[in-house]
C-alpha cells in the first residue's frame, strides 16, 4: 500500500526543547511539503523540497528546519526559536507532474507545555 | 497580494444539495483544487479544475470560471458523513498552492 506516514500522531514537549517530526512516503514522489494548520486558518507552508538534497523556505520558515537526504523522507525540526509551536503539522507529497496534486499524511498534533 | 475567500461555515440538510463558493486572487493561475478535511484528520483530494466548466465526480461536482476568479463545489444527496471542512486552494504562477481557510459544512438530519 502506497502512502504517507507521519509519526507520532500526538506529541508533547516542554518549552525550550527542539522536537523532530517524521514524514515518510513510498509513493515515489519527488516533491514534499510541510504545512502548519491553526484553528480557523488555512494551511501555511513551512518548507518544501522538490528534489533530494534541496529545499526552500515557505511562508513561515522561521523557527523550523528540514533535511531531505532521501527521496522518501522529509523530517521537520521545530526549534526552541519557534514562538508559537503548538499546532497541527501536515506533511504532503506530490509527483511534480501536472496537475501536481498534493497528498497528505495523517498529521502530527504538537502541544508545547 | 494573493487571497482565497470562502464562507466560514454552512449548514445543510441530509439528502439536500449544497454549493460552497470560492473566489481567488492570485499572481497567475495554474488550476484550482478542492479538498475535504474531517475534524482532526488530513485533507483528502476531491477535485482539480484548470479549464472553465463543470467537472462531475459522483455526488461531487466542481466548477471553475477563470475570468471571474470563481469556483464552487457542489455536493448532492448529502450524507451525514459529508460533515467536514472543504478547502479551496489555487495554484499560482510559481506553482505554489494558496489555501483558503476552509468552509465548515454541518449536515443536519
């Protein structure tokens, strides 16, 4: 079964700690994305990667970092510099070919205590 | 700036028809997507329009007018399981998706 997995589903961390969210896909997609979703708001792009070993900042990259060492994996680190990290984090991937539909993982809900 | 507008919330009755509107203003346009998102879950792809007109897919249809910067999602024979948020997203000239805040659809028996 092809798909996108994110782990964990729920994550709690103390203020001042860095935390890494996992995203893995076996769809053979070239492009991967990280979004943040807050109540009552649209999805906001954090980072995206169109090819291995390359990634670009999205609209709200401050306080986050990513890596793309393998095609299948695109982990997101939420650093202590992120002022309001509590949110629902969604990872997506797409083939990079028209119409380039994005498919989403189940999400990770991060709560900072 | 780039902007997507859709109603915050709509209510409809089981078995009825509902139309969810979306207007967009983007720098360039390369298509419009509709996604469904149940509470606490990930968005799932519903439809993609790039040419003017209506695309029908079972109980769901999506319409696009490029000249008016307007799209709608039409849901027929509503079922309780259709209670969800519906997200409209437009692809701009850089092939970046611009997302609306979503329309929460409440279905009443």
